[in-house]
């Protein structure tokens, strides 16, 4: 696998991140409940899908209702509730047909499922997770197969399907959704939604990439098992995304192992914030690069140590790599300052960070950073850390 395809491992489902402004609504919304304020509140954060739907139904203005409906649809994806997709998807499509018909992005989004996909999704059993109750340490491999030779190391783990077929997936905290290669999908017995279509983009400047959706009856990681899993199927690498990683419970990720039911860390060098905007999820930490405050995204699917959305001021000439620039700089995490070499790719579209009311360039901590750091992840408890080794 070449360098370009390695850097395609972060799935950013931009089509779902929609703030729709409709020209058709004239309703006075001054007294209507603010769906997004409620969603950010404690009841909203703990709300079920049914409660989210009910809250969105209270929003009467057409444009705002379409906004919150798309958010609920995205949460259905995030919760892997495949059998709830058809009716809600069709209801939005009927209610907002006029706005959808005049918006190119919405037209793509609401052309995602054909009639056969709708029929299949309705027959899918509920998504469920059965976590192992014991501490389990799984090996992380540097490549997709033992005989694969490359200087670009990424974290691969064994993933097993219901039919017993096992394949290695990249453990990718930078990918919001799990993705399966088309060949692997056949080997694992995935039920492909043949008339589905999903468009997505990546951090790396790629647009209009295409995937289908499918249902995996069972997916095992160690002794933990996911059942009736909605996944994306494309011609790219196999990725275990944050949608499933975050449902594995308390984890510890080091350079060589993934530990399930890990012991809580004794300290927390850099607290992690779990954020989501519709279908996009990410893990971020507060950082300073070259004395500029920013947020660092923990992206184990990126091969580099550190990547910045903005160029630095002390370049290092690398003639053999014209697609990126290398810089010497200073990194500060939780008061610990150290020199660092980092990269800037002019074609990257790393999402900016909102700090103190303004947007600033973000940075990515890739897999090479795990030479110096480890990840303690517990999304359920809200206690996750990026710790120095």
C-alpha cells in the first residue's frame, strides 16, 4: 500500500454535517424550544433516540425542523439502529420534499437508500453489544498481513465475522464510522444494500468518494461482540472507526496492544474531550504548537507523528516529498514543552478548532506519536486521557 492510500484512513462523512437554511419558512421561532441547546444539556446528552425525535417534533419552523431531523438521522447511524432508519428517513423526505429538491447536498443525502435497501433495513434485528467482562490484551500488528512489508506502520487488529472469517482492520480513532473493503465484505458475509449510495470526503482533500452500506451479522474483537452492525463498504482499507471503538468500554491503546477492560490510569496528563457533530465524532486535547493555542485530534489512522493544518515558521527542506512541508517547532501538552518535527499538507482539510469564540487551525496526533504517548479511553464515563509513556 502506498503513502497516498495510507493517508486515506480518516473517514469524514461531510454530507451529514448540514446546517440547512430554507427559504420557505416564515414561522416565528422566538418561542420555540432550541433543539441544540437541549441536546447540549444533561437530559439531551443522555436522551434516547425516541426522546430526540420527540424533541425535534416540537420544532415547527420548516428549516429548523429539517436541521434537527438530519441530526437525529445522524444519531441513528451513530447508534447503529439500522432498523429505525427507513421510516424516519422516508418521513423526513416526505415532510421536506421541497427543500430537499432544491438543495444539491440534501438531494444526495436523501437518495442514499433505494427501495430494496429500505425493505432490507426493516428486517434487521436490533444492534447490540456484548462486552467481555474480563481484562483482555489484544495484539496490535504493524501491517495488514504478516508478509506485508512497508515503512508506514499503522495499528491493525484482528476482527472476526459471524462466519468465522478473520481480517485485520486499522484501529482508527480518526474515522467516525467503521468501513469494510468490498473484498473483505464478501468474505465476512456482509449483507450488502445493493441500491444504497453514500458520498464522503476525507481530511486529505478528497471529495465525492463513494461507498455502499451493509449489515454485518456479527463482529468480534477479542471476546467482545457487536451484532447487526451497520457498516460502510468501499474499495478502501478496512477501518474500525470510533463508532465501534467507543462502544468497547474502557480501553488502553499502546504501540503494541489494545487492552479491553483496562485498569483506570493513575494519572491524566492531557484530558480528552469527546465531541460529535452529527455523524462526525472526534477525540481532542488542548495543545499549543509554536505557542499558538489549538486542539489536537487523536488520529491513530494517520501515519505521521504530528500534522498541522497551518504551516510553521521553521521549515525543513524535504525535496523528495513535494506533497507536504516539514517544520521544526515547539509542542506544549499540559505544561510539558518539547521540540517537535511536524508536517503540513497544503491539500489537507483538517477541520478547524473553536477556541475562545474563534476558529484556529487544528493539529493531528498520528500513530507515530504513540512512540511517546498512550491512549486511555472511556467514553461512557467521560474519563479519557492522552498520557506520556
